[in-house]
DNA sequence: ACCTGAACACCGTTCAAGT
DNA sequence: ACCTGAACACCGTTCAAGT
C-alpha cells in the first residue's frame, strides 16, 4: 500500500496508543511503515505537524450525542464524549496541551460546546465557562501530580508514614472518601466522580449566575 | 566557585527563565557552568531528577500570606501566590505537568491548601475541591489551545473571516467581553479575571454544598 | 572526591541523488 | 512524484580514565 498522509497519521496514532507518545519518532514510525525516515517528509512538513494531525484526528472522534434541548445535560454529554477519547488515547492530553492553536476538529468541538452553553447562558458567561472548563473541555482534568498510590504495599506504608509525620492533611485527604451525588462512593480517587463533580460545580454555578436578575 | 547541586539547579532555572525549558539540556547547562556535561551527573542523577529539582525549587517560592481565618479568602490568597510563580517562571507549568509524584515543596503547598479548605469544608469535600482546582492549585489554568490572537492585523482579519464562516459561536465568544464581579471588564481575554472566575465558581459552589443540611 | 574525554545509541532535519 | 542514502547538528547517558 502506498504511503499517504492519512496512513502516516493513522500509524502514528496506533504507535502512540501502543507505546506512548515518546515512542513516536520519525525514525520509529518510518520503520513501522517499512520505509526510510525521509519518506515521511513528503506527507508531513515536520514532526510538529504530524503531532498536530494526530491531535486533529483524535479530537474528531469526539461524537456529540443528539441534543436534548437541555443545555446543561447536553454540555455534560459533550464532556463525557470528550472524556472517552482520553481512555482510548491516553497520550492525547499531552499532545493537546502542547499545541499552540486549535485544529479544525478542535474548533468544531469548541463550536458545539459554545452553541450548547448559549442555550442557557449569555455570550460573556459562556466565554467564562469555556475558560473555567479548561482542559476538561478535552476530557482530561490535568491532575498534575498524579498521586497514584504505590502498588507495592511496603512502599505505600512507608509513604503513608512519611505523610503522617509531615503532611497530615494530605494524608487525611488521600484517605477521605469520594463524595458523589448519591452519597459516599468509596475510598480513594474516583476519576469519573471527580471529573463530573468539577463540571457540575462550574455548570451549576454558571446557571445560578445566569438567573440572577 | 565549586559546582554544587544547588548551583546546578539555580543555573538551570535561570536558563529556563531566559530561553525556555527546551533550552535546558545537560550539554547547554554544563556549558553555562563552564564544565563538561558529565560533571553534572555528580550532582544530579539524570535529567529527570534535575527537572524535578527545578520544580521543587520554584514551588517552594510560593509564599503563603498570613491566614485571616476566613477559609475562602485564605484559599484565594494561596492561589494568587501560586499564580505569581507562573509569571516569573513561565516554563514551570509544563515541567510541573510532567512530574509523576509531588515534590516535598509541592506537598507543603498541598498541605497548606487542604488545611485552609478544612477551615470550612469536610475532608471529602476538600478532597473534591482539590481535584476540581486541578492545575489552578499551581497557578495555571491549562488553557490548552492558547488562542492568542495573531499580532499581524491582516492575519487576524483572515482568521476572523474563517471563524465567521465555519465557527460563528467561537467568533462570538472570542469577541465577547470578560465579565468580572464588577461588571464588564473589557473585550478579549483577561487571564486574571478568568482564573478567579473559575476559582470562585469552585469555592462558592463548595461553600454552598458545605452548608446544605 | 570530583572532573574529563571519548564513545554509544539515539534524535529531527538538510541536501543531493536516485527511479 | 515519490523514495533513498549519507550527512549534520544535536540529544541523554555509559564507561574508563585522569587528577
């Protein structure tokens, strides 16, 4: 099969899905395609453009569900759809975060979200909500320090002891249960609950501001 | 002056401040220090550890102001202090975002924030708020696609025409004024207003949840 | 103990050449 | 028009050697 821009980008996404974004080099990608590195440059200007194409392709996968007419429910559904791509392409957030300006597919997604918000909010308020959503618009919440607990129980115990001595509130917080709308969900971190907890704070807050006379 | 871990890290921060994080390579840094690249490895295990040390040093600069006893005001002040480091070290957010687990200074900052939130919130609610703040805890709001308007007026006009045709809501939103608590702040994006708009949405929302019986 | 020099296994990208 | 080969200017990091 002849090389094409689409095939280069698709293979790059497959490689990133399998081995991470760092594994995508012009050299490793060309090898996967059975071609010499320089052959890629006929279909892509440089590596930066390749990553931008990868992002565009992945963002295009965000599938908006049929609007219900309820702006808050529709906004929530759109964010849930964005969240799905982060599960199938865990490298995507890092690639998105390093893009300068939005790709066409990204503009489509932004357009869909703003249009939805405008169902209940003024233009300036919708603008603010877009900023407040931040990375959550793309389905990830930028956890910064992941704080995934160590899998080794001995290491975890040592870490807990360290926290207890110097950072008691951090320890308490790490141990504290996750609160969902239906009550206590469980101990530790529930990504899904935390994502929508923040989303609801923002959307509910915006709704309240919108209805203030 | 003899090389030391502190001097290596300080010089790396100075280099990143001047030329960006990408300009910090073991080779360029060693050249600035008038030493051969391998000399750095006596003071730092590898580049990853160097960047972690840079982050720790910068996060340590976050200066908490004297607590007022009002948890919301104190939380806001702590976030404002975190925001200041992003202005003096614009590369910091990218370095922070790629660290796996929190550095000691990061734990100190988290401890201070959780302690402040616990002045008015339950442990599980404080936990959720910490997640909801996300990158804002470190003073940046992860704007993802920066959408800084092109400085060239011709390019800006062409971009606006493009938006008008395919993404009218995005255009409207880009043009819409920023809403502060005191009314319209001005057209375009006001980073400061947007940062605290989101923060207030989160803190006010949490306060409301805390006082529900 | 601390710094050096040469080398290794990688990068992205250029240029001139092949077919 | 599309792919190749060799080269350039970079990386982070190892190893053995110097002082």
